């Protein structure tokens, strides 16, 4: 009886973990796409929150910090603020750390 309950608890924990592993990248991609859409509509505060949320969920995807860095660089130019540019450089370096080929295809475009 105790073994059966332990097995059920272990299976519940396993399937919860499995669901989280499957859903987190999906939710990150949805948030990322929404952030790009908000950025195009000049809803920059909402876009920034979405980018940060996508990076929190998809910590190992280099596309998220790269796109956020491009967003920050655009903010630096439009607002003439070097703080955004420093943040952008940090996120560019984070993207390169996650995927070194990311910088190569960005430079070659």
C-alpha cells in the first residue's frame, strides 16, 4: 500500500516536471513573438516585459537576448540614451556566450 502511494506520487512529480519541460519553451516562444509584435507597434514598455519574460523561460535560447539587445540598441538611438546601449552590449555578449554563431550571422546580414 505504501509502495503504491509512493509510486503514484513519483509519477505525478515526473509528469508535472515533463509537462513543464515541454510547455516552458512553447510559452517562451509565444512571449517572444508577442514582444516582436509589440515592438513593431511601438508599445515598447510591454515589449520589454515580454522580452524579459521570454528570456526567463527560455534561458538557453540565444535568440531571445539577441533580439532584446537589438531592441535596446534601437531604444538607445531613438531616446539618445547611452544606458540602453550599455545594456544592449551586455545582452549581445550574453547571446554570443549562449551561441557563438549568433554573432556571425548577425554580422553577415
